[in-house]
């Protein structure tokens, strides 16, 4: 078990508070320079596109456990083939409406999603979130999320379809995968980490997908992100990090390190199976990644349909 | 006024039913080949990113007129800084939930959004939409929406900030703008058409933004899309096409021509002001466009946060 | 097993189509005359009030099985102690919003809730329900639901806390309970039928509450309602009637007989434990029953918080 | 204008904190004894029923002003005539779902709806409301709301269909109407106050219904409620009290006096037109009033469909 002192020591090491000024709300996304965006475009070779989101429906990954009210989305019709006027030639329209937790399925955690000791990224007070939403560090404050993506396929590295429950994706594991793949992660990259866990969801085993422990990030993984200058990261599981975690008193140490201390948005429930398979074939692990969250203002998260273009 | 016969004649000319097989549900997005996607990446030069969505909130563009229930989104908190465990070191989370029409603000119309004479694209019966949603031609059936984008800046072509109410964006206007810009539209491109109308919304004049007539596509614009092999198109207004239209008996002739006859998804409420300004500076009108709709299954539309990368 | 012919024979016997005119949408609630309402008031002796609804929350009786989207309600805050103005003396408000299926917990089925062979009560076409809701036979068409209530406590009659799974509450059972209780049911009464099944819900066993078979009305119970001139009826379970039913081809024979053929609204998930206990003490089984559904217009059902006043 | 000192003096006079014990959350509803409930039943003479709620729909009274997110309800279908099984004899079901602010139309304000100087009724801290809702003084804590109702028809007293904008319904006005009607208000009664303002809503003039000033309770009306021992009160307007109020620094003095200091729930948007007309004919102003709020747990208000039975 890791102590609070050890946790705080690591936190100090990776801390980005003040790095981009006292008013910054973008955090590590500041590392995505125009040069990085151009590089992302240059990584497109074969023109394949890989959508990375789960379908949003009552069959989504939520099981009723976890955050109260974080249900699967309900979508209903506002109109079905309603004639827009009388007469046989008039068009007819159909429309729909959704009730959906922002974090129901594939999403970004905004920097306001987690607070620690009363504070959020850059020392912004947690109580800047109120019933009107996040007045600071909301999803829209992150700005565009488009960069070069790099897949770190941990499951493939381990030679399995999916990592076993509780497999700890540590800093050293990430570095080893990077090296084995020969896919150097550079400043401004967005790192997608494949554990294979999403297979369970795709196979219809929602409880198996969600129930802990799952293979996930261990507490020191943020050190890797810090060392490489990663702009954002996402995983193919629901909890992002190991639960129970290695730092029991903090409970969600990786959330705190990434969101609060580094100011780095983190993605969950990304589906990386097809992308992983394609990367493995030609051993190209970089791509253009577009992952713009829906701009629900003042939200602590962002629904997103990420797409990798190789 | 255009008669139903004239409308049907144009419809026959641009019809794509059967073109990609009897079971096709992607329509003109089939024109986006890997080669086109590579070309899209090649159009990235300066690495600038332009998000093109309106913010989603109670201050959105809906005014209560139009489709009943197509309100502005409501977002509320599921939790605010809820400690995940006891103890001073435990992380705290915040989460939210939205109620939102799919077509509340920036969105794609799926091919199931409009039917005509009981049919949708490819002759699929309109009654394949029921209370469970669109069992055919739903948004997810469109597949990835990533291609090269081309901006046709009609307002700038006319030398105005925004086109006057009722300005008809015809086939000939589109061709003239394309020529004046020297930005040839090629097969598989997604065309973004700027009227400047979104300025009204950005300036807080919601009624001015919505109330008809607005500058919009005229009935024969789809002929232009057909001739160029356009994969998808979007505008910076709410109605997409002129209302009242030039074909009074059909009421929504452009919707019918694009969605039903061509099988081409169409976007609305795209914000093109910053993109337009940037393109005008260096006269580069092409870019990588990522516009993946949120995958609410069986939906007749798709919330989207499009992004142009130049 | 009961055949369709036998079912149709019973249906003919109890049919009320046309009884209150060709345009009637109230059905048996027409039997609640002012005299009945006065009699209901006269049945109040001790001034005790018994609320009969389940609490509405994420802990409601829905388990995800059954009607897709019939989830437990989600309630969130629109504001928490928001000061209405500046200054230490200004009031502060809190407000909330719900997303709730109309039939999530305690509710009335409106006459439009079920159709049979394309028709609803009084021969009204089923397709008068469309995406805008029930244009005929909506909940509001039922008018006031206030009458004398009579409790038929079947569980107590059988000497058990709750009836065993699959116990068939037949016409003869109802008549026997009525006689044993010496509580004659009269024209215009609303009959509440206690199986004790709601105990399972109150004890936190949601699956036990819902999972079939449960003790419930058997197919010929409507004959009893018809013979007595019952205005409405409600049970303390979720399915109202036996499932699987005795008429496999109709699946929901009691629904069809009550709603479609008699034109009688039916209530579900009423909690009758305290009321049953009180009635048993002094053997008074009649009371004033107020059960006004929330007037969501065009709804096929009605949320309701019924109250018995003894 | 009334000063804060004068307000505080009146508040002290009517204060009920501690009156029913330090843990009480029912406030003046404690005054509804079984004897009062019996008396309510005895007031039923003619057996007429008067539903008092507005219809809940997109045509509700909300205009977009006021509490952000307090929109008109949206109701959509979960299913339309969905066959429950194959075969021509199988029943088909229809179901719906609503998104509705609790205080969208006819409702009770729970005691947690308003706080003052950080406190609610009985000195309970305002911060007992959090993102999970009202952990104290929620609507369900009020218990049953059934009592004798008394209509005070101020508009009829003044000889008008509806009172003019800004008409102050003071303590003296209420006492005068009571005397003129010869309808003594007794301890435990629920008082319904008719201004005629709801006519504007019924006539389709939503802005006229809502826009201030409207005829409403003046700041000292709670003194009348206190003197008579009123259990609850409701009005036929949206704001309940005069806005702008006579106590500018408190802004909502009547809300504070009723909810916070007396512990008395208050109803809004009750429709009293038919009831008023009936009472005027035979000059009977008392009735059984059933007004059970929907039990959404932890809510700061309660949707309700009140019904008067004369």
C-alpha cells in the first residue's frame, strides 16, 4: 500500500499548477501546439478511420452501481413522420430527445470532475462548482481536443486478448510497451491505453466489464504521462484506474494526479479493439485523433465520439 | 414558384437510390474513400483547429417555435464535490446529466430525419421508424463522418458580414463562390456553406437568428452537390433551406432532395465565423473536417461538435 | 388454459362500448355519481389518512426488465440555496426537476395504455395514439378519480402476510373476500385489492417484488368488477394480472378486459399495508379515496399519490 | 416600504420553531388532526368534485423567465401500440415518460424550497440540501395533505373577474373576505385564495399570467394565517406573493414567513375558477381538499393535482 506521504511526493513531482499562468484552465492541452497538430495530420497514411465510442442506449455500460443517477441514456421520439403540411407531396419529419448522463459511456472527465482537499487544478476552489455547474474548469474550458494519438496496446504486449482483472498498468509497463512497440510518445500526444477490457462490454458482459477489479492504471502511471509531456489520455475501461487503488486513503489517486495536479483530461470507455488490431498489422501506432466533447456548458465531463484516422 | 413536376424532374436527376446497393444506408458518405481521407490530412498546413459547434445550454438557439419539444438543453448536477470516502485525503467527484433534443443546436440530420411520400433514402419505408426509433437509416448507420472539408463563404463572396434575409443560395451561387475562391470541390468533400447568419446567434439575437426568412439554400442547390459528388454538407443557419421554400407543395424540398433522394446527411447550426475569417486571410479553403455524431442509437439525428483542422 | 373463444365470450359479457355514448372516454368512472361521492365522504369516521404511493426515486421498483425505458425516476437540483438577490437578508431558493416514466411506480393505466386488435375502449382506433401522445383516451379524459374506496384484503382472507407467487385472484376469490369481510361493493366504488406483494418492495426485495409469477388478478376478475359496477380498481403489485396469464394468446387478458372492453382505469403499485392493517382492526373496509393523476396531457398513464381517508 | 426590523418583528410573532418539537418537519400541517379531517368530510354536501391543477404540457405557464431550467414539461412516448407478443390476439401497450420541473405548474413549495440567513424551518441548516436533494424538510416530510379547505374569493369580494395587477392581498383583506363570505377559517384548514389571475392562463395569455406585478399576497398575509391556525395555503397565481415585494431587502418575505418561520407549505398555480363559481352560487365555501404531492423523494416541492369535493 502506498502512503499519503508517498502520494504527495509523486504529486509534487508532476504538479502543473501555475505552469501556464494562474488563470489557466486548459492544463496539459496547452502542449498541443500547431506543430503537433500538423504532425498528427502527417501520421495519416492509409486513410482508415476508427470510431472509438460505445453506442449510447439502454444497453450501455451502466449497471446501476456507482454514481447515483449515472444511468444508461434514454432516447425517445419527439415526432415520427409528422407531415409538415397537408398534401401528398409534403415532407414529413422525425426528431428525438435524449436524457443522458454526460459520463454515461465514452467521455472525457473535465478538470472539474474531481477535487481534492477542496481544490481543483491550478488551485481553483472546488466550491466554484455549484448547482449551475462548473463555473471554472468546465469541459468547454479545455478547448479543442485534437492531436496526434498514440496507442499503447498493453494487452497485445502481454500477448492476451484482454488483461486479467486487477492488472496494474504502471509507469514501467507503459514505458515497456512504448519501447516494445517502438512508438515513442512525444510532447502533446494523446495516449490511448488498451487493456482489452472493452471486449467484455462488446461481448455483452456488462457486469464483467464494470465489476472491480479490472485491469487499469496504477497510481504511478501519471509519472509516465508527466515525463513524456502527454496532453491527454484515455482507456478502454470504466474506472480508468485500479479500484481498490494502491493509495487507499485517496481512493482515486490517478484521478487526482491527472485531473487535479497535472490538469490533464482523461477519457474512459473508449473502444480500442479495431484500432488495436489495425495498428498491430503494420506496427504504426500513431494517428490523427479527433475527440471534441459535446459542448454542454458548465459540464464536468464531455460526451465524445472520438475518431482515429491512420 | 416551382411546381411538383419540376421538383420531381430535379429529384430524378440527382437520385442515388440503388447506387450503392439495395441495402445501403450510408448514401453519399460512401464517396469518402481512404484516398479522400488522406487528402484531407494533406490539407492541414498551419495546424490551427476550429471548433464549429454552438454551446449547449438554456441559452441555445431554440425559441419554442418549430418542432414541439425541441427545447434548449437542460443540464443538471448528479453530484457536486461528493467525497468518495471519509477522510481528509479522499477525492471528491462531480457529475452531470442532460436532457437535450438531438437536434437542439449543432447537429447532423440523419437520413431518417425526413421522409417523402412514405419513403426514405433508398426506398426504405418511412414506417421503419417507430417509437423505438429509426430501425433503418439511423445516425449510426451513416458511419464515420471524417473527410476533407471545403468552405464556401457566400457572405464574403457577396462582401457582407451576413447575407440578407431570404437570400437564396442556389446552385449557381455555389458554383460562383467556388470559382471566385478558386477552391474546387471534389468528390467526397464535405461542403460547409457560410451565410453569416450565425452571427445573429453569437450576438444574442435568437429570434433574429431563427425567424424566417433567413439566407439559406434554395431548392436547386442539391444539383450542385450532385454534380461535385459532395459527401455531406452543412450550413450556419437553423433551417438549412429557404422557408418558405420555392416548392410550396413539398415545403422542405432541399431536405427531401438531400436526405431522401441523394442519401446525403446535412448539418445545421454550424458556426463558421472564425473558420471563415481564417480562410479569407490565406485563401486556403480546404481542411480536415472531423464531425462524428454522438452515437445515440436509432436516432434520426446526431449531436456533433465538428472541428476543422487547417 | 383459456381459449380465445372463451376470452371473447367473457369480453362480450362485460363490454361497455357505447354504454355512455359513442364519444365517451371516461368509461366506468361515469358510475361515480355525486351521490357516490357523498357516500364516500360519509364513510369517513376516524379521520385517519393513508397515503398509498411508493416513494419515487432511483430506489423505485423498476429493475430494467419490462418496458424499455421504464426506468426509476431521476431527480436533480435546478438550484441549491441560490440567493434571490444580494444582501444578507435576501431569501434563497432551491428547485428540482425529474425525469420519470409516467408508469414508474404508483400509477393509473389510462384507457389508452392498452389496445387490442387495433382498437381501444369504445372502438376508438389505436392509431389515435401517435408521437404526440394519446389524442383520445388520455389520462386527462378520465376526469376526476375520487370515490368511495373498498379494500378487498385477499392476503388477510387467506391468513397470510402475502399471497404466494402465482396465486390467482379470481372472480370467486373476490366475491368470497367481499362476503367474508361483510363489505359489499356497490356501484361506483373503487376497489383496492391487497395481495401483500408490496411487502417485498418495502422490504427492499425489488426482484422478488417484480419477478413473475406474482399473486395477481386472474382472467375472470373483470367479471366481478362488471357485476358490482366497479368504477376503477387497483392492486399492490406491478403486473396487475397473472403473468403468464390464463389466456396465453392475449397475454394480458385482464388489461384488455378492464381497459379496452370495460373502459375501466386500473392502478398498480399501490401500497396497501397500513390501510389493510387499519381496516382489519375495526373491520371497516370503506373510505374516501382521492386518486387524482398528475395531468400530463395526452399521457397513457397517470402518476398518482392516492390517499384513503377513513 | 417595510424595513428589515419590521419584517423581523412580524416574523417573531408568527414563528413556530420548536412548537412541535426540535425535530419536527411537518410544521403547521400538524394542526390537521383527525377531527379536522372528519370535519372536512362532513363539509361534503353535493358531491361535486373540482380538480384544481393546470394541464402539464409544453403549453404550461412557464415562459423561460425566472428559475433557470424551470421549463414546461416535455412528455414523450416510450412505446406506441407495441405488441406484447406475436399473433393477432395479443395486447399492445403504450407508455410515456416526462421531463418536468417539480414546480413547473400546480405545486406545493416544500419547506426546503426557501432558506433565509442560512436556515430553514425549525432552525434546520440550509446546507442540509445538497446535490442529492433535501435531506431534511423534503416534500415527503410534510406527510399527508388532506384537510378541510376554505376558499377566500378575493376577486369576487371585489366584484371583479380578476384583481388588478399589483393588488395587495393583505391580512386585512383576507379577514374582510372571510367575514363577507361568512366562512370562518378554523384551525387546521387549508385556505385557497382566489385572485382570478389564473384566468389569464386559461385564456392563453401566458405572459400576462406571469409578468409582474400580479395580484398576490402582501407581506403581512402570514399574520392572518397565523391567527387562524391555517395548515397550508395556496393561490391561483405563479409568484404567490407580490413582486416586487413590500420588503425589498428580503425580496420574498411571504415565502420566508410561511415556509421558514411558520413551517407552512404553500401552493401555487392552483386553478380556482370553477370552484369559485360553484361556491358563489350556494355560498358554501368549505370542502374536503385532497392535495397529495407526488412523492419524488428529497424534492423541495411537490407536483400535485389537488381536488376539492363539496
